[in-house]
C-alpha cells in the first residue's frame, strides 16, 4: 500500500491525472459502526443517489420519482499490510464481498432491528486478509489536494496462490542477484 500513499514532501499528481492501480494483500483492520455506510439509490442498476420526496424517491439526475429505493454501500474502512495502514473506500460490490455477501439493505435492517447481529457482522469482517484491487486518485477540495483510495474488487486471500506468488518473486530476485554477481 505504501506505493499508493503520498510520499511526504512530494507533490500529488493533478486531480485530472489517471488513477494509479495496485493489487495489495491487506487485512481489514477496522470498520466504524457509527459511520454512514450506505446511501439511498435508484432501484435501477446505475445506483444513482435518490432523496425522499413527495411520497417517493427523487433522482435528480434522471428527473424521475421512484416508488422505492435500495441502499448501496459507501463504506470507509481501515486496512493494514506489511507497509502500514490506510483508509480505503469500499463501494457496493467490494463492500458486499467483505461483509459476507450481505446487501446494504440487509445490514441496515440489522442495524435498526438487531444491533447484536449488526455488531457481529462487522466483527466477522474484521481481521481477515483480502486481495484488493485499489485505485489511487488525487482529489481537490477547498484548494487542498488529497489522495483517495477506492477498492474496485476484493477477493479472499488464497494462501496457496499467495505462497506460489511469493516463491516466484523470490526466485526472480535470486536470478537478478546471480546476474549481478556474474557481472
């Protein structure tokens, strides 16, 4: 993750620059149960934000009133790897994976009616290793640039595959070392 985080003293890329992508193996360290974890969205696949209005749900983008809405995740979580920790944004698909397949509507119902089940669902997600595909973007707000990290996909860590990847990396480092000694 350290390659995605800004280096102190170095300028961040401009906000219009393309995002940088990296695949990291990290552990979900903490999910704050008090944060806003979801937003109301149009029931159609695009997931555009809606607000309650006139007995329905109004989408400003579509200029339509929907009779219902669905919740979609916008989850902030702290993750850690061997290089440190970072705050990542998990959106609907990735958040659903790390939260054991529960939809935002299901988790909202738990939070409202079954607080112990809600706490258990968040605790179950914590301290599990994941293979995360992360995009790093620069955003500017009130003249201040910040690095934003968003998870595009999350897959449970396959220990066998990770061991093979590590062995291959060690093998290539040995080959480079052998070449350097030969020269």
